[in-house]
C-alpha cells in the first residue's frame, strides 16, 4: 500500500474517517496486512472476495486450506481472514445488550446513585444516549474537584460522536451529600451545552447526586 498516497491508505482512512467509510476490500486489506507474490494487498483482497463470489457470507465457512490456494494467501493470512469472519459472525449472533432507559433525572439517580453517592471525591460522568434515550455508554470525564476550567467538552463529545449518540446527560456527585447545585455546577452545564449545540448533540440534563437525593443543575 506504500504506492498509495498516505491519506488514501486503508489504515489512515480508518483512523481519520472511521471503519464504516472503508470498503470491504479495504477492510480485508487491513486484515491481510501486506501484499506478496507480485500483488498488492488490495489485489489480494480482490482475489479473496472473488473466491467467495463477492460475498463475505460465502467465505464464512471456509477452511484455511481453501483460502491458501489463492495466490498471495499463505497460512497466516488465511487464518487471520477466517478469524475475522468468525468474530463478525459471533458479533452478529449476540443479543442486544440491556440498555437502561432514561426518562428523567430519577432514572439517572437510580442508575448512578449507588456508584457515586458514597465517594469521597467528585466524579463527573457523561451518559451517552441513543435516539430512544437508552444508555450507550457511561464515560468518566474527570475525578476530583469540579471546575469548569477543567471540564473539556471534547472529553464529553469525542466519545459521544464515536458512539453515534443522539444526546448526553451530565452526572456528578457531591461528597458532602447535599446535591444542591453550585454556581460552578451551572457554569459547567452552560459550557458543555453550548458545545453540544455546536456539534449537534443535545445535553438533556445535568444531575447532581447526593446521599439518597438528587438535584438538577440544568
């Protein structure tokens, strides 16, 4: 792949544009790793796809020996391709994970309260939500004293963008046990909400967790 401009190489395209931007032949090229026998890695990808009639599912049940007959495919390459196909099959067979449904701050408290209420330090989290307001991920943004100057919106929205989140909810705790929002809490809400409007991901709420109680800093 060295003959390709650096930004057109599959690895660089995956880093900059994400895996979904790559074609099947490019993804295969990343698994294969390098060319051989006078063929580029993309040409070997094409040969493997052609062996399966252009369909990955036709390759899914292949044995290593079947792929080794393809020019440029050795035992190690065949094993990597078959392993990748098996991982894809197992991922497709997995059931949808149980994603908590957030309808309001009380749901946030039920989810995060047991984790945050007894901490001796503050933790600031972002719950990443899908379009049905089910939790995709819980991201720990900072640990320690909550300070607007230390909360970087990119630490909230970088994982939110990668997870294709529709919205986020901010959550943090007050070790004192009193969840009453401080001016600093509200400043953080405004700062992150403004950044969310810029990237098109709504900040639905900012929930403060105390001991057995919660409040919102929105």
